[in-house]
């Protein structure tokens, strides 16, 4: 019988972060990306609990029911600092581990690199570590086309258009990024995190902070840089062979750009949301790596 999921909340840098959790033991923090929510980890959390972890999946800042930051800071460095604050708030120690998908991958890279003494191992998915994605933006026209939405989000009308027709734009992204996957259940779970205009603007604001004129806090420069570096801990990186958001060739290119502390694995039958498309394969590998 899987461990039941609990709900809770903690404050990180003035933002109330709600989370799903289960189990007892060393802390395992699992961070979602866009367009998604903490529910994306509902299959993994009980398995981590069974493996002896206190497994916690926060709703990232700006995603309901978590709060929208009053200061408007939504850069990935702030997400990493939230992870470090949760490590404190939830009683983490040096045995803690990190799991991240999409923006959650950037979150865990920054947290692990900026405060390496807090984390033992790291798992990331769908956004390669190091400079592979940045390199693809200038060398891979196909990837640049896949990333069109990041540039579209810089336009003020994006908030209105993404929210139209009950977030039909989000439905389209899931179809494009994980072709052939029936995301009906996932979309029903994630849309409450984005339906409110302020929360949707915050989610889109992540991209404005990365590529546009979104507010940035200079005090976060060091951790911001860490989000784009390879963390020092053993890292398992998983990428879907059919990812329609970031092509598998970008993940393959990352192999030559990372040290031997990083294991890159391609998951057959997986798209961008590989942990939901191939949960048995992905979750087994995550637990195996984190308990090794």
C-alpha cells in the first residue's frame, strides 16, 4: 500500500510554499517545472518514502496554492534559494537529495551548486546540466524553433493568450512536448495552479526573468550562475527520447560537456514529461540512484 500524501506549507524568503509530502527520513525535495505542479511527483513520492526518505514536492513560487512573491522576483536563482530555505524549514541535513524536472532541474542545479554541503545526490530531467542548451540556441536551428514559446512569453499579450479557453495553450504544449501521451489527468491536476491571473503571470514571469526584462535581484547573482553550472554531487540526468521541447540531440551533446560525476541516460518511450509517460522505468531508476 503506497504511503498517503500529506499537505503542508513552509515560508521561504517571504513566500508561502505549499507542498505534498510523505514518509520519514532524510529529506528528498522534488521540484516541478512549467506547465506543471507538485502533483507531477505523486507517483514518485510514495516510492521515495518506501525507500526511507521524507519526500516533499513543493508548488514552486507563483504556482497556486503557493504564494506569488511580493517583490516580483521569479528568476531561477530565487527558486534555488527556496530549495535551500526548505532544507532549513523541513529539517534537512547532509543526507538530503534533490529531484527536478524542467524549471525544477534549474532549481536543483542552483541549490546543489550554491550549498553543496546540504545535498548528497541530485537527479534532473528534461533540461540538461551545463552549457548544452545555451549552445543549442546558437548552433541548432531546430531547437531554436522548438523554443519559440520562450520568446512569445516576452510579449505582454502572452498572459491573456495562454490563459484563454481554460489554458488551451497549455494543452497544446503538452501535446507537442509529449506526443501521443494522454495528459487528461495531468492537465486536470495542474490547471488549478495556473487559472488565477496572478499565478499565471508569475509562471510566465520565469521566462521573462530568464530572457527578458523580468525583475532580477543582484543579490542572487552567485546562485543564478550555479543554476547554469554542473553541480559537484553525483548527478543522474534523464531525458526522453521523444522530447518535443528540448530535443534528444541536446541531451546527447551534453555528454561531452559534463564531468564523469554526471550520468546521462535517454529514456525510450518518453517525451518531455518522461516521469509521467514512463513512470515505472523513470521512478525505479531515480530511487535506485538516490539510494546507491
